[in-house]
């Protein structure tokens, strides 16, 4: 060979290239991978253009020199042994068999390579190495790994990678006996920022939160974004609970500083829950669950608070799960019942309506009060199924009384979630039709605060319900923030004075004044009024004196099963004639 190519097998002169040598050389130089032929002693017999480009050496610098110069210095001795073993038993090795191969370039830099090996017996035997620069592949892998383990918006560790770090922290804690703290952080009212300023502003807030948190943490701590506005932190190492408390307070202080962007100022805080390992739990799932419980406890205390997990939270969550599971069973297999509390005419003492109140008796738990199970139903979404059951049961009982000749109005409470239910009107229409319930005997009660959450939506739903022929009452009146304008727009025919005004009215002039004002307002607007929670004769006399039409409360009766309602109707002979004979037989 002449020029920049050497004779393929050097001075051994075993086989000269034939007339197609130029074509073969062109093909070798066109190959995208480096090709190098190496003798037993490591001397390079041949290299192509790609090998020169990969290594940074000129072809003349490669030919005749040792292949070891292409290896990192720390690998050269080991490679000499491996090469001797290879020539003792040569074999083929495809690409992809070695993932930690490095080539040292002429400038001393290292690049990752993949190497395939072959062997030829020509010239006494030579190894043929095909060398591929995988720098871009490694960069792509690194980018893919980063994207798989980091949040794209903030650059923080993501949920999956945090899970790996948490498992590592637990293992280290068990091995070294050192505690650490898991912090779960949720921004307060972040939805209001998204709704009020747009999602772009919300994203900027999240980036700012990440920046502030990173600035307040140590290099040994781990910060991650789990998704949405939820972040988590591993404080490791940790001296003890006192340090965790101090660090939590510092993080909240950092986050509660106002943030200026695009000419306006945003204020945001956070609620933070802490769980300790190993004091609270020794596994990842339980630690995360405990930190979540603590975070919601902090939210209940108001903005910018933190709370440690306690056994009480665990017991409360266990009860919540138990109540949820048993309540689902009750919906499917029984255990629920409606009791009815009379609404009594102040002037005549006659029962003019009843309010249906849900009761639950469980085989394991016994009688469970609504104060225990209603919040669980609301938190878990069971309230819609529960509300549907109550509406249907009330329609059934109202129709049964009506068919027997007792036209008794039945009031049923609607929850806030039911009021937002898109199929509520159709659901009620179906129950009325199935049971043949006279719509005029059914009254739906909604609280003032529920209607004020979205006055226009509430007005539309209530108008649609009223169109079915049912009545609408405004419950707990006086505790919300409705204006006279909104009250006039709602299709209500009755308002109920909340028991919180009735209970102290004999000892509080302010409450007495409020009750008189509500009665006067109802009269002015042409609305009927019912007072709740009447327990004393003096309260009843006050209501009678100021023109309240009806009342309900323990002074007359607690809520009773449907069968006992008839006894109440006949009580003291005040309305015995109103009870149909069919119901007394």
C-alpha cells in the first residue's frame, strides 16, 4: 500500500490486496464505526478513517503503535491480560456486551465506546475490533433517565425517584440507627392562584416554591415534587424531633414571603405534615400515609401550619376507614333508617310536617350518630349514594302515608354535593314517579352557606326542583352570608332559624334581637318560618309572642321512627281526628 494506508499485514507480506484493494479500502473508510486490526503483541496493523476520527490520532500515528495507548491508563495492565486470554481462545463478541468501555483520545479525554471483536487467522492471527463511539447514545440515555426521574417544570426529583430515595433512607436508618424526617407539603389555596391569575402564574409559583425550598435545605436533604402543588422533603441526617420542628418552621417562614411577578404580588403559604423514621414507621408507604395525615391536620389549623403525626391521627383514620366500609355495607344490605322529627304549629300545637333525619345502626358498631358518619360520607364521596337513598326512602314513606289518607309534608336535607349533582332533578323525578309520591308533600332543605357557594347555580337547580312541584326551604338561616337580593332570587317558601340562635335567646339580647329580626324579615318577604332546636317552654313562648309560625325540637319530640309518628299525631288528643283510621288499625 502507498500513501496513508499501510500494507494490511505489514512486512509479513502474506497476502497482497488484489485489483479490488482500492474498493475495499474505500468501503472500510466509509464504515461508520472504527476498525482496527491488532497483533498478538498489541501492535496496530491497520486502522480506518473512522478510527482516526474517534481517537483523534492521525492514521500514521496509529499504525505500528500499541493498542494500549487507546485505553485509559488505569485499564492498560488489565487489558494486556485480557488480550492474551483472547488470543489463547479467540471468539466473536458482538456489540452491546460491554457497557463500561472507555477510549482515551489523543487529547487525554475519555469517551464511552462499544466494541465488537472478531478474529482472522491471516498473517498468523489478528484480532479485528469494531469500535463505536456511543457518546451521543450515553447523552440520550442520561437525558431520558433525567426526564424519568425529575419533574419537568421545577427540575426537582419526581415521585418515582423520591420513592427510591425514601427506600434508601429507610435502609440507611436501619443500618446506622440514625433517624430522619419525612415532610409532606401542600400549598394553601393554590387553586385560587390558578383560577385568578392563570396556570402560567401557577407554574411560576411552583418554580419559585422549588427555588425557595432548595435554598433552605442542605445538600444532604432530598426535595421532590410529587405532582400538582404537593412537595416532599427528606431531612437526613436528623438529630431528633426538635430539629425537625425547627426546620419545618424555617421552611414555612421562607414560603410565606410574598412573591412579586409581572407587576403584582402573590401571597401563598403551605401546610406541612411530618412523620419520623423509625419512631412513627419503618416502611415507605406507612411514612407517606402518616405524613399525609399530619398535613391534613395542619390544614385544619389554618394557613401556614405544620403538624407531627400522632397515634390519635392513626386511630382517627382507622375509624374513618372502618366507618366508610361499614357504611358501604349498610347502603347495600340495610342498617339505614329514617326517623322523623315533627314540625309543630306554634298557635295550635298540631304537627304540620316532619323532617326526615338519617339514622344508622350497625351490627358491629351499634348506633352511629350522624355527627360521626356524615363527615366520612362527605370526605369519601359516599354522600351522594347516601343522599339518593334518603330521598328515595322519604318519597316511599310520604307516598305510603298519602295512600292511607295522611297528607303529611316531609322535609329532606340536601347536601352541598347533591346540590352540585348534575342528575339530581332527574333522580328525584324518578323517585317521585316510582313511589307515586305527591310532589307537594315533599320539601327539600338546603343550607344558606350551600346556596351562597354558587348563588346562580343554586338558584337554577332549586328552580328546576321547584318545577317538579316540591317545596324548598332555606335551612340554618342566619349563619350564612346571603343578602336580601339573593334571598329574593331563590325559590324558597320557608326559612328555618338555626338552633344556635334559639338556644341562647333567653339569656342573650343579641340572639333574641336576631330571632325577632328573622321572623320580621320572613313576614315581610311572605315566607313561612320554622325555629329549630326548641327545648324549653320559655323559648316557645318567646316565639309565640313574636309571631313565629312553627317550631321543632325536643320540647315536643325527638326524631322517631315512622311507626311512632302516628302516636305523636294522636298525642294529648290534639289532632286525633287527623289520623286516618287505616293507620290506627
